[in-house]
C-alpha cells in the first residue's frame, strides 16, 4: 500500500461509502480506513435473541453520560457502519427543514443553502441506493428531479387494513421510501429488516450500494480493523498531513493529500478533539442532536397482524403543522414487526403467551420529533473517554405528537395504545457535532463540508448536519457526501 494516497476516507458508513462512490471515477488513489470488519455470511443475522440481548454485532465499548456514569451506546462498527442494521428508510429532509422554523420550544436555524441546492444530490443518492418509493403519496414531499428508481415496497394484507383504517379517520398515510429489495430479503429469511443486520441479501446499505460501487475501481482500497487515533497537521501548516491508525496492535501512518472524516457524529467529534484540530471556533462536539423518539404499540383484539416486515408506510400529517397552533410536531412511521420474541426481550417479565397475543393483534410505530441544536448539548473527552452531554429539547412538540397519534389510533379502532420514550443515551440518529454553516465563529465546516481551519479536511457524516429535522438522516448524509465528492474532485483538478 502506498502510504501517501491522494485521499483518505475515515469510516465506511453512509457518509464515507457514498463519498468514496462519488470519488471513485476520478482516478485518485483512495484509501478507506474502517475500524470494524465485514459481517460474515454465516452470522446469526436473523436471530432476535442474539441481536437484542447479548448482541453478536454491537460494540462493547462504553461512554460516559452527563453524570459521568458509564453506559453502552449501542454503536456498530462494521464495514458499512451503523447502516448495516438500519431501518432502510431513505427520506429527504422537507424543503422547509432548510429554512428557519419556529417550534414550540425554540427555533430550528436555517441551513447555509436552500433545499434546491441539495435536491440533485438527493436524486443521485436515491439512484445509488435503489430506493423504492412513491413521491406523490406524501403532501410534504419536496420536489424531485427524477422519480424513484423502483415502485414502493408493497403493504402486506394486515398493513393494507391498517392503512385503510387510518385513511378513514382523515389521515394520509404515505409509502415510505425504502432501500430494500424485499424479494431478496425474504428469500434469505422470513423476518423484517429493521434492526436486523444485512449479510448482503437485499438491504441497500452503505456496504451493498456505494462501497461496492467504489471498490469496483482499482484506485480504491479498504483497510478493515483500522482504528484512527490521531490527525496531525504539517510543520507550520494548517493542512492535515498525517493520519495515524492502529491495526492488529501496530501503529501506521498515512500522508494523504485530502482527509475526509466520516466516523459518525460522536466519533468524528471525539477524533477532532483528541487531535486538537478544526476547533478554532470551539464548536467541535457542540450542538449534538438526537431525535426525540417514542415507540408505540396500538392493540385491537379484532385486528390480526400477520405481517412479516410491516414497515411500509408513515404519517406526515403533523410534520409541518399540528393543525392547531401551526407549529411542527414530527414524523410517524411503522416500526419493523415487533414479534413475540422481540416483545419478550424488551419486556422480560411479560409471559410468553401474552407476548404472542399482543404481537398478533398490534400495530407497531415509531414517532420522531426534531431535536433543536444547543451548544451545551455536546460531546467531550473526560480522561480520554467519550462523554455525551445531551439536553433534550422540543419535548412539547414530541408530547403533542404522541397524543395526536394516540388519539388517531383510537379513532381508527385501536382501543389500547401503549408508548415508551426511547433512551436518549442511545444515539441512533446522532448528528450536529461538526456542524456546517456560514459563520466560522459558530460552525466547524463551511457550506461545502470543508473545515474552516484545515483546508484539506472534510467531514461527511451526520456530524455536519446543522439541524436534525424529524426524519431519518441517512439519505441526507449520502446526498451531502456525493455533493462533497464534487468539491474534492475540483480541488484535485486545480
């Protein structure tokens, strides 16, 4: 391996893999450093007891919470990053999410550019991830430059019944845009995909789509088991000159022309803090955001849920306007099927027969509200360990979303509706810690995802997002990475 590649990409998740796919045709020598390894084909990928209890896939690392207590954050370090177990929902931010928005508990700031700037890169990302969807089914959907590559994943019969019930009470369920080849997925096992690791059998994640595209080029290589420990600038230079990493107990160093950090919002911020770079503003690690999220189960003894995968529609009726005070509430979408085993794992004291009955008569949902950026919500290092200090925001909107959804489900014939707020210490939608913006005093990156302080350093993961919106961030990360690839290619050609 040449120790002076043109580009080093740190991380092979949604940002890193999409960036590599966008850069691969440039001919530049690209090295991708991934701290994890590929999930093997024979992994227990469809066994909920191995996934949700003593996980065969989750890292055993611990972080510190705001009180200094250790906890397991539930991150995954694999080729493909956290996308290996994601729900494959590939929603765009709404056009309004790029503008300043007033919420019940504060303001969501404007991006440094409008939706129209990112729209063509959303188009490209949807093609890259082979998204299945219907852009006409959601009134809040922003304009597309081209249609989705494939029609939506079909509702199963029980889900069609649930959709019709919700339509009859006045809501407008829309088909979720999904990165799943459902026939291939089910051929490999009769489970849902949400929360299940993909062993290259139908889920369109960072490994199976952009990384595969990138590695088809001879100028792109992937090093696994490579944990990056430090970035160093050159002598009397602000450019990142050295990337240090450990592999198999040995230290290595690369001296690239361009560095792209795509390790995830928390780990990217931690690496920058550990390295002492890109932080003249003092904003590295600040404005950490993590969606306010609730799991909801709606039960009706007359409803028979025979679905295998379930996760095909959502509600955005209250995304932009609650219908009363005119302020945004958030997104509702189906969860992957909560089977009796999964329910029993989540509620251990529940008898197995009760878990079977509830699962067979329930509809499972996931409610998301926007978390607003706050400089005091942050990632710091304490004695070398990651500490996550998160202050929930905008909970008025989230409580209203929970109540609106509960009332709607009861009107639709589900008399029992149970809900549980997700633990905020498990940052599955982590973002905002290396935010882009127009002002170097309050952001880490310029609008092109380039560090204000280090001209050859880019960050292309959810850390760059200046707002969390109220939808899954994966597609926005991929679109930003593809846009950044064009910027880097122009630099290489200059």
